[in-house]
């Protein structure tokens, strides 16, 4: 019996690489597509020897070609951190528009199920809290974060267009803050910044007064939610994230406690349009997917800390040997 086949765009990224592992474990043949703008081959090096894993170095905004049948297309290609999309604004807009168009076109041509990785950033700086899927958001389209927010909102609209006009079996996941091994240390998000600063003994940077809130979901829980949504019949956007909310300052203090660092906390000016609150309402995911996060913050941070500690040690060894 032949294996099912899946294409994962952005497959060498943080989330994409974990999805490649999951689909291989589910006995799929996996095509991992990435142009390595923000992805890293190290994330999938351990999969290269698997005969059912194929890496394709392609830019999804230019073309997508996968020979043979496909059962599913998961579109995860996109810069996804503030540093990335502020440095790569045009690429971010292109992958959300042209990249989504090409990924949907491939899914349509192959008769494959399509899943779009959207984001809680669609809600902008929300006026509704916690955020439910029927909230349309409060987004500044011309602010610095607009290139990411509007790219994802456009991608959602195009996905629904292909679903309604072409009958593509589409799924849309709105991903809230997720953390875990393989995050890049310099991607500008809170957890990798805090952990790398703590491990180096540097001041931990908190923007504003740290009262803005976030909700942190461990990557294994997110991947389980993605798997269940892909295999469900739900076509409208679905929040996947951890509803346990905390302030950024509380999170920084948690990292200090975990790492045992002597680092102090340094406060800097809050970036423009930085959301004041972020918390998913996961009532829908519980009802239609039977999903909710299982990994507690302490356990997830311990696993992630071990990864970052190893990365810092490798970095220090490389520096000493230079």
C-alpha cells in the first residue's frame, strides 16, 4: 500500500520541521520545501537519511512543483517573527499573497487537502479579549507590522476564495504564541531572546513596562492541533494556542528563575503597534477537535531550555576554536 504524500512549505523552519517529523511518524511521504530565508537545514538534518523525506530548495512565490500525487499541502512558508518581517517586508507580503496562491493552485490541481498557517496577528491589537474566531480584528494596515498582519489576512481570504469557487478542501489555523526546540535565538520573539540573554548573562530585554500579555503554547501541543484540524471537516479559521495568559514581565521572571541567571531585566521602548493583550479562546478547538494543550509551562520551558543551553554551548565552543 502506497503512503500518503504531503508537501510542507517552510518545512525547514521551527514549526515546519516539527510537522515533518509528525507526518513521517504518521507514515506519510514528506516533501519539505524551503528557500532557507529564515529556515535552517539543521532543523531537518536528522531527517535527511529517511527514504520518505525529500528536501526541495524552492521559493514558493516563484513556483511550486511536486511530481505525482499529493494528499495534503500545508502552507507554513513565511517570516514569522517581528525581526524577520521588519527586515523582509516585501518577501513577507509576497509569500502571503503569491506563495499562498501557488500553494492553493497546487492543492487544487492535485485534489489535495490544504491547510493554511495563519496567525493570531490577524486580530491586531485586539479590542475583544480573549480573541474568538468571529472577531474581525483591529489591524493597522500601514504600520510596520501590517506587512505580516495583512499578508496573513489576505492569505485567509484567498484560501476561502479557493474553497468556495474551486471546492478546495481547505483548513485555516490561527496560531498563537508557540515555543519549543528549534526556535532561532535571534528571531526577536520573547522566549528565544530571554533564554539566550539569560544563558549569556546579558540583561533580559523587556519592551514597555512588561504589562502586555501573551499566551504560550508548547510546539508538541500545536502540532497535535494542526494534525486534528487537517483531518477534521472544519473550513473556517480555528484558534490553536494555550489560553493560559501571563504578562511579558512575568514570563521574563519565569525564565530568570528557570535558568538561575544573574541577569537583570532591562526595559526598552515598546515597538509600534505591539499588541497589548493576546489570549486565544479555544472553545471551538475543544468542541470540534477535542483539543486543548497538555504540556504545562514549566515542563515546556525545561525542554526548551535544554535545547538553548546546547546551542549556546556549541556557539561558545565554535568561538573558542576560531
